[in-house]
């Protein structure tokens, strides 16, 4: 179990490194690409651990050791592409369901399934897993074997405490964003209702009708201005929070996933992104 925990964390770290390098090369931007604040992408760790487990169990059931070093590269590729694709699909769908946001989107790629997975990246994951397990896994396993059990266990406990804390803080940050988006959406809707009501008062009836409704109109106008000001303050606060938290929380997530799609409030997300772009231009 200790070895599994070490391997999961090491491959999650390596996966994070691959993501950072890939986007630095393809987009020219260096950014923490993980969903979490720490330098880990758990999807990679899960993928490798699943492949290791399947190869071992398959080997035992067929009467051989299930050694990765003797496993066929084709077998590693097939098992790797299967589990990597399944994990990416489950993770994408779960994040979408829990947070109403799609953090990556393959909709523009050929042979994709609901934007969560696509053939191109599934093949890439399969090749990466096959290469890693055949070329570098033995060395990593030897390094893990050299870690003293007592000190290693203490370090492992500390690492996983930080890891779990990171999960909790990131989850709370995303939930907080969704609450802020809820508030912004409600304010925008109420402003629109007040604006429509004012237009109806101004544009209908006789002069007497307008005079009778003058007081109501003024009240509506006051409420409209008050809600509009509150909306602008909330937007400014959210923008400031994102701008001043580029390394953590929502600010980092929006930088790490610029193509993030929100299933409920994409218009507001786009509005915030545009505000941030304008603020960056002016600084």
C-alpha cells in the first residue's frame, strides 16, 4: 500500500509536468495546468496505478509474474488507452456534474464523446503510459524502494494531508464561485425586470396614468440604480479576487483552463474574462 501511494503521487507529479510542458510548447504559456493548486494531476496517477493493477492481476491469473518489464508494449498501450480514457471520461463528467463546469473540452477534436474524451488524446495517453511503464517505471520503483520505511511513512502522511487539504480548498473555491455566479445572475435578472417595468410605465397609458404612476416609477428607478450598483460592485469584487489570486483558487483555475465552459452561467464567465483582459491591458 505504501508503494502504491508513492507511485500514485509520483506519477501525478509527472503528469502535471507533462501538462505544463505540453501547453508551454503548444500555447506559449507557462501555467499550473492542474485542477488542484499543488503540482499534481491525479488523473495520471490513477491511470498508471490502474494499469499496474490490471497487468499484475492478469499475469497472476495466467500463471506468470505480471512483470511490467516483460509485458508486451502493445498490451501496455491497449490497457493504458482503455483506463486513461475511462478515467478522463469519469473525471470530466464528475467535475461537470458537481461544479456545473467543463474544465477541458475536446468538442473541436475529431471522434470526441461529448467533449470529455477524444481519439487523439486517448492515443497520446496510451503511448505515454506504455513508454513510462516500459522505460522509466523500473527506475522509479527502485527509488521508492530506497526510501526508509519510517521516514518515508512520515513524509507520505504529510504529503497526503497537504493533498487532501488542497482538494478541500479547491472544492470550496469552486463552490464559492458558483454562489457568486448565482448572485450575479439573480441581480441581472432583477435589473432586467425593473428596466422592463420602467419602460412599460413610460411607454403606456395617458398623461394621467403616467402621473399616477410617477411615484412608483421613481421607486422602481431607485431600486434599479441600487441593484445595478450592487451588481457592478459584485463584478468588480470578483474580478479583483481573480486578478489578485493568480496562483491559487479561481484566479488560477481560469488561467489554467481558459476554455472552461460553465453549463449555467457561461455569459457571466465570458463577461468576467473580458473584464480581466481589459484590466490586464490597462496595467
